[in-house]
C-alpha cells in the first residue's frame, strides 16, 4: 500500500534511478534531490533533470560547491576512486563524510516539504564502501536526524545489501530495466546509457548487466 511522501537522493545514475522507481512504487508522492558539487560532467545534472522531468517528479537541485572547496583535488581523486564502484554517488568517493552532508541536507529538505521518507542508493555490498555509505552509519544518522528535528524520518536503502546484477534485477522487477539502461548516466566519460564501455564504471555496470542476463537463462 502506498503511503506518505518520499525524497530520493538522485544523481541520474543507475543506482539512484532504480531507487527512484522503487520509491514511485512505494510512496504516494515522490520528489528528488540532486547535489551539484561541480560534477566532472555537467551532463550528469542534465541527465538527472531529464529523468525527473520524464517521470514527472519535482526536482530539487542543491548547490554543494562547498565540497570542491574542501577537496581541491576532487576530480583526480574521483578518477581513482570511481573504480571502487560508487557509481552515481561520486561525492562520497572524493570527500570523506560527504554522504553525511548529503543525507543531512536531504533531511532538511524532507522536513521542508513534509516528507517522512528519505531514499538513498548507498550500498555496502560493492567493494569496501565508504564508511558513511554503510548500513550502521545510515541507521545512526536516521536516529540523529530525528533527534535533531524532532521528526520521525525513515531512511530507506533498497540497494544496501544487493550487488550490481541484483540492482538490474530490481530495476527489471520494477518494470524499469530499459529505462534505466537507456536513460541513466554512469559512465565516467559522460556517455549516457551503455557508456564508453571502457571506464571502470562502465565495466562494473556491464558486468552486472551480463550477470543478470546470465541468471535469466
Ligand atoms: Zn564509461
């Protein structure tokens, strides 16, 4: 049964778009928030905008350029870290604690728009993960946010314990496989859909898709 309102932390990548479809299935009202931290590809923001438009959800874009100020080498470091599989969640790859910042701002936004639910595509399964993408952290922040605003937010992490192949499976279950495949941007070289096929993010995405295809046979 659908209930309440949710905010989805949304980058326009595979993971967060799958989360958006998940939220649309589970909540009556859904809005998305994208953090603009001077992404390597401005296209990322454009891609997020287009998806939000197409799915007819209200899109909040918050300027987080402060993150670049904190981490001047962000781009280079993002280049290294992207292979860690943090697709769609680039900020957490180059600024320690940035997911803390993002989820906190998502919480403030949620309180402003009267949303009880916050959805994020963080995942503990892929590789080592960043500390503030782990389940224990998210649960802890959930308590902290509620204490800070005297609210009863629920943070949802539909991808926390699943791998890339299972994320494709989830998109498929949600009837969104083709949409996610064709409209999302994961590629480090800024190519939508199947991407350049060469960069670590593309390889990871493709491996997951192939593993999912295999599992259907
Ligand atoms: Zn690529």
